């Protein structure tokens, strides 16, 4: 798109580099150098990690922060790749979808941290003696925390492409490849960007947790903020912990401002509703991208190439679809039979493996501990809701406050809560508190914000006329909460609560065990069980812990959250 | 019109049939034995009520949908998928919201691999032709409905199609905007400025069909058939107020309100098979029904009205007005014959009744004239807990009609039953039930 100016001489002067360009150029060159230097570290032999152990000197922190961030983005790239292959396959092939979608659903509920020990061993064997193996294991851990919901969102979008647009694409004879890039991907974009953002928020937690890994006798410390905090814990160095928190604060602030604000603003143009909504101002980063001419020319060039590639008529044209007949029953039966056979085989193997090593008593123990953790999660959800729902409603109903509070809550959700564990642990040790009770709040430290910002969003979206009506009829006090605002924000609250409770289960593995120097604190729960098994290198107990925890999460989703969510969208959504 | 006979044949549809397959029961027929020949140089309108299968026929001609049976040819060749030289304008515009006007218009050319320069010039031409100049870089969401449909038109015209298909192109627009767009399009067509040879359009607006088309195929519903074919002999531009024009509109109204031949044989006395006799019922709200009846009862109509002026006065199109009239007729509150509508005695009694009397009259009408409503009530009376799942009725309805119509019919029955207090409905459980205090 050419500049809209009609004066030719002005147009040429505007092509010249401006101040923004200089600034942008410095940023780009600096970033390139930093990335190259960090990346070279990954190919070093493993011994390099022992030669240069984690330094608690704060001057090392920017470097560590960069390594941590790069891991994040490497995992993000992998997640995007996964999303763009998995989701289309699941959406286009009904039979593949039959397996892939439930699989995704379960994978979302599996506590990722429990599996860290296996993946580390796997990747270390892939690149024996190289740091790359440990790096990949860490990246994989982050990937598993990001990929599922992104793929799910993409799948959801692909199967709900508006019928008239799909018809138009067919009518104008777009090939499958063109249709994918011109219709399906753009349509999926807002959901994908939002879920990527959620994934990134979750990912910071895992990147910090996965940098310092120990399985059995072996342990690794990848240079990064997570390892820095682990080292600080061992050295009982609270100042270092504070430095780490500050560094993380800067990193997340930067990624939020530089990447996600512009991205969400940009993705708004892909929303399908054809009404002109309230247009927010461009975030400064997007404004800079649009104003910086060199950058813009670069972007235009890139998008030209992108358009050319995606515009290729790669595959064959669409043909007329006969009225979809009933799919072949026999093929379905064979397919489902095959799947059941494979599933039975896996269950048999798994069962055999566990039976050899463990007895029924172990299963009973795991389930009992699971119940403890379940009680913890439940109590925490209630407490967090009691605190944050009123706060969120209060903020959300005041637009000026909501605007300011929303990004803060979102920011807090992205902040890896595990960095805040040390101060809490110190407190517990100092005051000799009961670990079973006082370690518990750590589980929601990071996830409670999902409740807050969803409630704020819900209250902010609460229709003004309903508010006026309730004021007009003098509906106040408890009646107002019960009849007006709680039903009004319920769908939003449920969305937040689902995310929060899911995150809490995952956090249990890290939160139920904590250490401060030589002092170890352990709460009774499935998370601690799995964490201890990991430390001891006890594969059978890790598997048992993870499987039981997955079952608990799936049960919670199926028996509580799903019905609640269905009810709230059916009955309580304000249209 | 004999000039057309010498023109080349573009589309040939013969013995076309479209049916939904529903497991374990007879197929639901949407279109039955439809024949259509389309030659270059003409605008042909497919006119019918919603559910007459006219949009389905358009999609079959376009190649988007393959018919269950029958032959569809485009320029003498069997159609397998969207053909080159056919472009469509959609009722909902179907613009890609993330593409600018220019990019939307170019998409058909891009799909053909037309080089960028040519794409831009051709898009520019189409945009200027259709009166969109200056809007090239706007996004669809910045445009009004009328401008959006212009983009839809430009997008279709830019590929220089021989045949332009239009699926109720103006029905999503307000009256004034729709009129401007119609006249603009007809003007361009009569001046030969459109790069197309022929137009096939679907509409449910009678005046629109008479205003634009050279030939009108009137569809009957259930299953969709071509009930009659009319040649519109007027030259463009046409005058809506000319007596000939009005007469033709009147005639088509009469044609569309003509009773369908009694194809179905009623089986009296069997409540269980009541469902099988039930036609699709349009879900018309009781308020609309009462409103129409009150309007009819009051002056200047005094119980009887001519449909075209009534439709104009109430600002309701045929597709909105006829379902209300039909529901009224079905409940025995009035009749619609040959383009006229009048109230019956019970209709007048209803209008003059109090709230409770009205409910009673309505309940009696439901019980005596809507077999399915009577059947629901009967089943509920027989059950010990006075509850019955709606699934069963829905399933039975789906044996004779498409799922959408079954849902619509059930919706009507739920609303009418609730209003008449004949039975209640519990949405969570998807069950009909009797209220306790009724007995």
C-alpha cells in the first residue's frame, strides 16, 4: 500500500530514514548479537555447565534473562509449528479428529512438570554430552505447557469457519492452500493470539521450573533465571532472589509491551463481526512499526513474499460436494476397533509395568494424597473467589479503574509465581508454621489472577441498562449479588476459574515441596509425592503420580467445570 | 422475447431433485423435478417462500452443491464444482473482514493466478463501475450494508463471469438502500456496461422480481417445485406504479397464496400419527398473530384486506407476511385466498376477547386444528407424572422435514402451547409438562 500523500516530493522525503529508523536499527542489531551469543552456548559440551556454575552476581542476570527468554520463544515456535500441523489435520479428517481431539483434551490435563524427568533423559540421550540435550528438554517442557490450548483454539476456529465465507471461497475457486491462508488462518487469528498469550503467561512458570532439574543422582543447571533462583535458594541469598524477581519483571514487561500489545491490537482486524467496535489506540510499539519507514518497507516486503507464497494455487480446486451421505459405518467400526486395540495394549503394558513395581497400597496412597491435593485446590478456589470476585466486580464496574487494573492483573498472571516462593518459604521456616497449610497458598499465587482479570472483564461488560434497572428497583445488598451481578459475570468467572484450577494442579508439583538452604518443607499431597519420586528417580511412582493426578484433573473438568460452563453459556450469557 | 431464443444456452437443469437422507426413514425432499434453462441476455428470478428450495437450486447451478438426482449442465458440459465463468453475490455479503475492499475484489482473480498488475487494473475498473471509488483501502467493517453489497457485486463482476448468481442480494439491506442498489444494477445492465451475459437471482420479494427480471419462476414449497413460469414483458426502467406492473404483482400474490393441491391424505382419529400429518409450522409469535388480526379487524380493512397494499402498509415482505397469514389460517382465525386475507368468526371473537378469553379461544384452536399440539396434550394427560420428552416429537417431525424445519415447528408449538396454557415446556430437561395448578 503506497503512502497516501499526493505530493511527489513529500513522498520521496518521507522515504528517507527518520529518527525512529535509527532507533529501530540499533535495537535490531543489538538483538541479533545477543541472540547469536546465547545460541552459541547451547552447542557447548555439558561439562561447560560445571565449569561455569550459576553466578549470583546480579550483573550476570541480563544474560540469564536472555537465555530464559530465548528458551521461551524457541518453545513458542515449536508450539506454533505443532498448532499449524495438528489442528488442520484434526479438523479436516473426521477419523483423525476422533482420536486427536480427546488426546489433546487429556494432554491439557496432564501435569507437565511430572514428566520432566522422562523428557530430560530422552533428550540427553539424543545429544549425549551436549548442553543442547538439556536445553531441548527444558524447551520441551515449556512446549508442553503451551501447545495444547493453542492447537485447541485453532481447531475450534477451523471447524467454525462461517459458512458463507467458506462458500465464497469455494465459489471464487480458491485452492485448499489459498483457502487455508486467506480464510482459515485469518479467521483463527484472534483466538490463536489470545491463546498464545495465555500460553506464554503459563510458560514463564515452567521455564523457571525446568531450568534446574535433578533426576536421581544427576542434576543440571541451565544458565537462566530459574537456575539463578535455585542457586540463590541453596545459598540462602534473599537479595539475589529479589534481583531475580526484578529481572523477571523487566523481561515480562518488555515482552508484554514489545510483542503482545501490538499483536493483540493487530489481530483485532481479523475479528469477524462486521460492526465497527470501539477502536483502541495503537500500542506504542505498533505505532512505531507503522511509522518507521525502513521497518515498514521491510514488513511490506515480507508480507509481499508471504502473500505470494500463500497465493500459490498449490492444490487442486474444490469440486461439488454431494449431500454428505452417512459415513461408512464399517470403516468407522474398524477404525474405532483399531483404536481400542491400541489403547488396550497401552493400558496393559502400563498396568504390567506398574504392577511389577508397585502394589495396591501404592495406588491407595496416591489416591489418598490426590484427595488431599484436591481439597487444597478446592479450598483455594473458594478463598480466591471470595477475595477476587468482589474486588474484580468493584474494579470492573468503574471503567476508569478497570482500564488500569486489567493489564496489571494480566501481567501478574504472566509473572512466574515460583519466584515468589522463597520469601514465603522463609516465613514458614522462621515462624515454624504448618507446611501442610501454609505451603498451600503457593499453588494459587500465580493462577488467582486469572479469576481476577476475567471477573473484571465480565463486570466491565455488564450491560449498563441492567445496572440502571437494578438501581431503579432498589436492588441492593445480598440480593444484588445473588440476582444481578453474580449471574451477570458468571460465564467470565467460570472461564477464569477453570484456568486457575488447572494451573493450581500443575503448580502443586512445585508448591507442595519447598526448600530454603538445607531446610526442606513438604506438604502431604500428590504434588509432593510426584516431586519426591522425581528426585529419587523412581520411575514407577512418577508414572503413578502423574496418571492419578491426570485422572483427578480430568474428573474435575468433566464432573464440575464442563457442566458449569455449559450451563453458564446456555443460561447466563447476556446476548 | 423471441430474440432470446436465438441466444446461446448457458445453463440447463433437467429433472433436478435434492433430498436429505435421514436414517431409518424416508428422504426429506427439498427440490423435486426442477427444470430450468438459462440463456444469455436475460435476468431470471427464482421467487418463492423460504423453504421452497430456491437457494438450494442456486447452489446447485453454481456447482457448490451436487444434486441428488438430475442433470446440470453449464455451456453443454456437466457441472462438477464451481465452474469458470460463474460468480455469486451472497445474501450476507460474505466479505473477508480482514481484507480491504480492493483485496476482497481481487480474491477471485488471485485464485486464478492472474498477475498482480492486471489484477489491480481490473479490480480498479470493477470498483469504479460499481461506485466504490475512493473506498479501495477501507475494510468491510467500516462500510454500510449497501456499500458492502457493492463490494460483493464488484468481487463477482471482476472475474467477468458469463453468469452472475445472486442469492437474495438485497434482503439484508434497508428499503432505501436496496432500492438504490437495484436501480443502479438495472441501469448498468440495460446500458450493457456489466461484463456478464446473464443473471440468475433468488428473491422472496415479489416487487423486486417484477422490477428486475425478464422471467420469473415461482416456486411452491414442500417439496420445492416450479409452480409457474412468468415472462415479465416490461422494458427497463420499469415504473412500480404503472397499472400493468401492479396487476402483475397482484397476480403473483394470488399465485403464491393459492392453496397447494391436497396431496396428503388425512388419517382421522389417530393421535399417534398426528405428527405425520403436520406440515412445517413457521414459528410466528403470538404477538404478531394478534397484531395482524387486530389490524385486519380495525378500519380501513374491517376484516378483509388485499395482500399487496397490506404488505406495503405494514412494511412486511411476503416472506414475513405470508407465514403470519398462514398460521392464522391454520388456526382457523381467518383465510388467505387469491391474494386476499380475511378474518373468520373465531378470529373476530379472538380480537374482541379479554386476555383470558383469547387464551381459551387459542387453546381450543390448537386442540382442534393442530394435531401435534393436541397429541402433546393427550400424551401429557396420559402420563402419571404429566411429563414427556420433546425428543420424541422432534424425531418424528424430522422424519418428514429437515431438522431446521422440525426445530422451527417445535418452537412454534412450544410458544403457542405456553401462551394458550395448554402445556408448559422445561428447556433444561427438554420436556413438555403440565403445570400443577391447571387441574
